[in-house]
C-alpha cells in the first residue's frame, strides 16, 4: 500500500479531502521536507493507490488509539498508514537502535510490551505479525508478542468469569439475597450449573467449579480479579490463590492476597502456591489448622489407569511428617536397589522401591542376572531374603507428641522462633512440602529436639523475610552446661551474656525442650550491600560456611523458574574463578546443573547484585530477576 502521507503538505492545505485537524508544527514540516528530499522519485498517490484506501486516521480515531495503547501504537501500522515523518513514532526510516518491524512496539519496555490485557491489545498483536510469517521480527519483539497474547488470554478468561458471576446474580437460591459490595448471593440456584454445563458442553462438576471460582473472585479477591483482568496473572495462578483463600472470610482473604499479589505474576506456580499458603496461615493460622485436621479425615488411597496402559497409585491428605518419613524410606531403599545393580534412573528405582515396601518384595537382582526392574528376588547375597521392613533407623517421638517415630530423617524444618517459643502463631515451612501451620511446626520441632542427631541453625531476617544473619548451633561446653533452673517447656533464645551481643550479632544461647544440652549460636551477618569478603575462600572450592551461607541466602536454585533445593545445586561463581572471580558470598550462589550450564552459554548473561539478587538476561535481551529466599517471619 502506498504511503498515505506522500503528498506535499501544501496540497493538504488546498484540498479539503486531505485537511488535517492537527496542522504540522514547523519542526514536523522541516522533517517532512527532509524526508521527501531523500526520495529519488516521490510516489504519486493518485496513480498508485486510491486515496480512499489509505485515508489518514481522524482525530477521534487517533484519540481512541492513544487512549488504548499510547501514541506508539501507530508503530503497529508503520508499513501501511499513519506515518508522521523521520524520527517520529511510526516512521518508516530506520535509526540506529530502533526497529522497523511491525512488532516494534512489543520490544522490551515499549508501550505494547507493558499494556494490560484488553481487546485493543489483541488487535495490535494480531496486526503486529503479517500472515506470511515473522520475517523482520526480532526475538525480543517475538517474546513481547507472546507475552501480549498471554495477557490477552488471561483477560479473556477473566471476562468470561465476570459473565459467570452475573449469571450467579441472576440465579440466586430462593431466599438468598444479593449482598456485599459485589452484590452476590451466598448460594446460587440449584440448576445454575446445569445451564452453564449445557452451554459449554462440560460436566456439571466443571460448571460448579467455574461458578465457585467466579463467586470467590467477586466476593473475596477483588485484587486478584483486577490483576486477572489486566493479564498480570494467569488462570492457573488465579485458581491457586482462590483455592487457598476459599475457607477465609472476605477480610482475611483480601489480607492474604495483599501479601502475594505484588509478586504473583513473576512467581512460578510452585512458588506462588507456597507463598499464598504461607500468607493464609499468617492471616488465619487457626483456620489453616482446622482445614488440615478436617482434610485428614478425608485421607484416602486412589488408583486409576494411566493413558499409557500402566496404572497409578496415590495417597491423599496424609500426615506431612509421616509422608516425609515414608519418602525417606523409599529413597533409602531405591539407593539400595541401585547399589545392588538394578538398572534404571532414580525415578524408576523409587517407583520400584515404593512397590517393594508395600508388597514385601525385594527387587535386588540375583547374582549373575540382569538388573531389570521387578526382575529380582531373594538371591545368594540375601538368602531367603525377607522383604525390606525398615529403612534408616527410626527415632522415637516425644511422649504425647502426634509425630510418629521415623521423622528424624534429613529434612529441613524452618519455623519462626516466636512460634517455637509460643509467643506467636506464625507458619513454618517444611522442605519438600512447603508451608505448615504453627501447631504442626511446633510438634515437628519438639520431635526433632528429642533426637540427639538433630542440628539447629538460626537465621535472622529483615522485614521482607530475606536473610541478613545466620548461625548454626554447637553444644555449650561441658564446663558451662548446667541449666539455670528447669526453665519453660518450649524453646528459648537468650543472650549468652547479661549484656547481650552488640548489634544483635554474636553469641546466643538456644534451649530446646529435649533431653539434649543447651546450644551456643554465633550469629554472623549476611551482607546486603558492599561485601567485606569475610567468608572468601582462597581457592576455587568454597569452605563449609561459605557454601552453607549461599544456601541460606538462596534456599533453591537461583534461576527465576527453578525450585531445586540449594543443597542439591552447584556452588557457581558468577564471574568465573578462572577469569578472576572471587570464591565469595558476593560472587557465588546455588545453581542446578542445568542452570549452571545455561549461565555459561555465551548468549545468556547473569549478574549478581550486592543484595544477593540475580539478574538474568536472555538471548532476546529481556531481563528477569531472582530475589533471595523469603523466610517465614
């Protein structure tokens, strides 16, 4: 299509059909004349195109576009219409550092890259890429278009749920009045779900779920609904928030969503699930405990056929501590099977160990036979081999505790000291399972205190839950072990001396309710500003303390999307050691093997900031950050 602005400006003044409601400024006119001077043969619009096909936008149309996406939305039409001259938005001239692509406005930080989900964004994204492919569109712009469609998808799903909410308003259960700011009934009509199921060709159960989600978003989670409409969070993440908040009252639900909504868009589903579960426990710990106890009465084992032709077996609503003990036993027996030569990856071996322990089998291969899963039995090394009845030696739980023997495996329990000392009811966190309510946290910590193999560490956090200090406990020297009186039955944490350590860092005394000794904890600072290199190692490998502190700062892999525990990750030098990088807290962090390799790819870049934040830059030029772990506070 010919350029709509190819005629001389003087002709616009004489021809009413080309009159402009916003005449050119002197600067625009000069730029336009410069542009014409660069053309060898300015195109003759009358000969090449019908003026009706390329008439400029009217003032009203232009204002509507600007309201929807800002003035740079004109760049979407850069190859067809609306050009305003060199250097202006929508210009056909290419400048260094700028793109002439139809998708230029979807580049990093450009208007359409940050525009909330809406119908106008869908139109712009559809027009950004021609039907003949993505030629000329950079990878950064391509990612921008992808994210735009993701926001449009979320916006469309939110609008769909808004319609479902209106159906609820129009179909209340007889006697259920419309109430609250959202004007929603408490109960909808018995047959409302049928109407919805018929319309969407879905099941009645799916329709009930849709009605329930629409209602809770309107009555309990207005902030989540607003973010959903903007496309900030996806339908799946909205479901995670709504599921966790469904048993709260509206005020509690809004308080919980306020704690996670600001970062919900960048958290992975697993990270959001843990964050919202913790927020719910912080807002209403008693209700969280009741929900756990009520759900335990629905404990069950389910089995079903897999699409592959195999089968599945799963336990639901089981006690967290017993699940961890069972998981440790499965892991232990899987290790025994691997050591005995049974073939297969660890997932396959764990599945075989799971069935061995349930069925009393021993799948270790016979001497001189192949090692296929399930192909073993009692062999020469295990004559008449009885089934593996036990894994690692179990520990006896404390008297009166709900925690069974066997809990004292290698698992990390994190709990606020105020919770353990019964000064507050704040949630804890169990590695591998996520947030746990205060009562379960106290039970598990008390059980651990009765096992002399348990180790104790104390982490000091700032107001956001980021670690700023840490220390691990050692038994108080024998010469100073005498306790001053029986003390409280729970945990205490007191200064080691009468005056206390200066600034809060230094030596403290931890008393646990178990039979073991008191513990001495020396708290060391974790820098959040310029590093003083106090933990620096002289060579390539970090010392025990340095490795531990990096795992405290980041409890999982430092990738924005990986949640592998830091203890299973590499200590990775951000600036390679071979290139002069320090082996220090300011230049190291946990990365799983995959992300360690990814970071070394020449097209990727990772920066480590003084506060422990990692900034990842992809080959498309887009940046993503990983903040240090947020601990329960």
